[in-house]
C-alpha cells in the first residue's frame, strides 16, 4: 500500500495558524486577485451589506422562516446548518461561526472554528420543502475566524484559480451534461433495480419518469437554472437534464444545486437518484461531459474560435493548445474528475464512455470531442469526467491543465475520426494513442507526479485528497465481493 500522507493539521497546524494570524503568506495559496471573484473577507462584507436589503425583501415576500447555510466538503457533498430567517441579515454581513472538525478535508479538533460567509447571489427557496413557512438555502464560502480564506474550501479554491486565469486574460465558461439513474429499492433486502426499461430518447410507457423529470425541471427553474434539454438516456432508468452554461464558479454551484434537486424530487416519489458512475453492471455508466471554452475576461470574445482557420476546423491555436493540455494531463485529471474506485468501471470499452486519449471534431469515441457549432458557441467537450466528482475541484483542474497547454504550446496531434473502440491495440499504438487509467490507484499515482494539476489546488487540498483517496483504494482492495465468492468458491 502506498505511504499515507500525514494530515498537515495534525502537527504543523498550530504553526500555520500563527502565519494566518500574522497576515503572512499561507503555503500553497497563491495571492488572491479580485478582478473576477471577491475572496477578501472585508471586501465581501462590504459587498454583502449592499445586497442585504434585496435578500431580506425576498425572505419577507416569500414567507421564508429558515435559511440553510450550505457549503461542500472536499468530496463535493453538501453540508449545511439552518438558522432562523431573522438571523440572516447579521449572517450576511458577519458570517456564522461553526465547527469544521468533523467535515472531510477540513481541519482537526484543535483548529475547529470556521466562518461560513453567505453569497447573497445564491439565495433560493427550496421548492420541495413546505409551502408555508418556507425554507431557503444560500451557498457559503469558508474562512478562518480571523478572516483569512480557508485553504480547504473548494469554492474559494476555484475562485482563486479563476482569478489567476483572469490575470492571464482568460475567463472559463462551462456547461456539464449530468447523467443519473432513478432506482427502486427493495425495503427488505436493500437491493436496487432500475425504475423503468426505457432506452435512449424513449417515450412513455418505456420511459416512466416523464413526470418526475418535469417536476425536477420546474424546481430547477425556481432555483434559477435555465434548462436546455431533458430526455431518457441509454440505460434503463437513466436520465439526463442539461442546463445552460455559465462561468465556472456559477456552473459548479449549479451542479451542486442540480444534484440536490434531483435527489430530493426522486425521494418524494419513493425512488433513489444516484450519480454513481457505474451503478448497474452491464449498463452504461453515468457521465458528466463538460463543454468548456475560454473567453476574454469581459466575456465578450470566444477565444476558441478563429474564422480564418479553415484548415483546423475554425479552431484557434488557443483551443488546440488547450486540448493539448487536457490530453497531456489526462491521467492526473482522472484522479479528480473520476474520483471513485467505481469510476473506472465506467471507463471501459463497450459502454460509450471514453477510454483512449484522443480528440476529434465529431467522433464520440474520443476523449475530447469538438461539437459542430462555431462562432460564440465554439467549445470542446471533455467526455471522461463523471458526476461523482466535486465540480469545484474538477473545473479548477481542467482550467489549469488546459491553460498549461496554451502556455507551453502543447500540440494535441491530428484528430482521430475513426472509431477508437474498433481499432486494434497495434493501430492505436502506431497513432500514439494512450489508455486512460484503469483504476483509481493508477490515477492517484499520476496525480502525485503531476505538479501542474496539483497547482490547481492548495497544499491542504492536495494532501487531504491523497490521504482520503488512498484510504478508499486500500479499503476497496480488501473487500471480498459477491461476484468473487460466486466465481471462486469452488477453489
């Protein structure tokens, strides 16, 4: 088993805390620019003060009685605590102190005090909660009590990366396609099975979740998510609902909101919604294809489009080098974008998931596809991520890898327009096409060696991530499955 990294807060934590109090630099945290996203605590307080009245008007007009202050842990799981609506005004300006010692990827008990600082722009009423005495939510960033940004906050980390991109002249837009399964669970055995027998684009009666998707869409719209399309996916009980692209931080917020909505509405109907990468053997897994592009910091010009580059599919050099960066760091990216041991059961041939590192302007068997739209809609589609990832971490890693390709002019090579699944191993080898990691261990090893992808995160996040993921891998290796018993009990 690989050596487990020490939690940096178990011994050096006190020293780092003193650095923060003294206002000195924090190891692994770059200077935080404010051109795009505000992370400075006092500036956030001032901005929030200007928005308090508007938020409190919504609280009163919508009869909100409780507000859930939400943030995510290192895995991307939503954590929250509720406050009475009367306390929200103070919370928006001062933040709310909470104990972070029991949150994965945060801190130990000797440094447990943290501040949840609400983002007023994320205020939304939870549509599945009671209509009288309503409950709202608001997404928070996490700070230390002295007002320094917490190095382990995934949302602040993404803001840091996006600010650094802005300094280089880029703004990242992205739009994910999150797939999920609706499952029925036997109350006695706990076994699960698909909710219906539908397939791709199927209609009732094969698709039995039309009304559930409709209810999900209504809830998404109440949250402010603009829905573009919904349909039944390839697997039985599998679905996809796409929402409009936005800047990276807003999109990460929207992914978290979307998953909350889907799970809550499914539970109302007695079903389990899962974004697990491969929940059913023999069926397609859940992917999260991420459409992405770089724009100028004002969001006026798509830097991936070149109207004069007919010989390279009207893609700019910036776009091609960005693709080259994603391909160059593909193995390490998997440790973040495909974060579970289960993720690699999706990334196998035969189930429409990418397996080989190549790009194409049209080929859906490729790791990166370039959709046909051009002009302001020019973008790439990174197809290997799955919806179990923490979107704040995943988008940060993608951005850093892509921009590394631009800065180092990494050539992605020629596009591959043939079906990669039907090529022989020799044919792929001749073309220099590599295979994605086959398990979490290989991805973590690649991540450990890739300083570029690690630079998308603070030292705290890197160390905590590796520790937690190596624990997951070790636990997985020790498990004996029903399949093994059935297959090998005769020996």
